[in-house]
């Protein structure tokens, strides 16, 4: 009886070893699984939801006053006998992002005929959209393409033609066409330009009355380019 007690103790001790090893093994596996699960969770799409891409701030934060973007000298040359020399501003409820101005005049030469001219310029500014990951410049590029398309698809326009307008902003396209209005044939020259996050559309048109010749399409376009360059420069000046 006395000798059996130590023997029983040894048997119980040996029996306990595998149990401890099993427990330890399970604990080790569980920790490993936890690490794996944690790693998998961290690399899962839900855990790594894409943050909005960093978008550069818009280059220009403001627009110039539209009626002050083209010099008085240029207006006098392009629109003789201008009705309102300071220009007529278009209605806008958001002057920080859109604005326009126009000038028109009739140079009446009596029996020798008259020359009518109309000039207008519009500005569209686009801010960067961080929540959408879209820069102001990209938005302006899209708008630039739309404005060109709009000019080309003017209702009633004939002989529509377009070409790059070099030296005007970062990108510019010239669109010319003829359009019949009020019984007269008008010649149109439109320049769509982009500088940074701003899109500028300038339209210059005219006609001859009472037997006077219609203006030359090439002359109108050349003058339109000159005026647009001033409008582009005014954007930079307004943001200094």
C-alpha cells in the first residue's frame, strides 16, 4: 500500500503532461490564427477603404471683372461707335465662378452703308473637388471641350470651320461660321480658350448694312484672337 502511492503519483504526473502540451498547442494555434485574422482583416478591401485621392488646389481662386478684361483701346477698334463703352455685364448669381460682358455698336455711314459689330466674352472657373478626386484643371478641360462642341453646333450656322488658336492660354480653338440673322448674313469668329482652371469663350461677329460689305472672316478671327489674349491675361492679373 505504501509503495503503490508513489507509483500512482508518477502515473498521474505522466498523464498530465500530454494535457498541458495540448493546451499549450491550442493556445499557440489560437494566437497564430488571431494574427492571421488580424493580418487578413487589415489587408481586406473593407479595412483598406480607399481614401479620396489628394487633389491639387485650383490654380485660380477668382475671376476678373468681365467688363474690365478687354482694354478700352481694343473695344474702340473692334466695336466702332460702341453703345456702352464700359460694356454690359451679364447676369450672374455666382460671380466667383462665372461672368460675362458684351459690347455692340453700329458705325453708320449713311448711303455708304453701315457696319455692325458685337463682341462678348464669358468666363467659367472650376474649383477642385477633393471628395470626387477631380482637380479644377481637369474639370476645366472637360468644359473646354464642351464649349468647343457648343460653338460648332450653333443652330443655323453654315460653313463651320475650326482650327487651333496658337499662343492663347494653355489651349485654344478658333471656330468660324456664317449665320443669317434679321435678314442679314453675319460672320462669326469664336475663340474658346483654357488657362488653368478657367475657360474663356469670346465671340466676335458682324455684318454690313445698306449695301456695305460683310466683314472678312479672317480679319474678324484675327481681332478675336487679340481680344482673347487680353482676357486670358486678365485672369492671371486678377489672381496676383
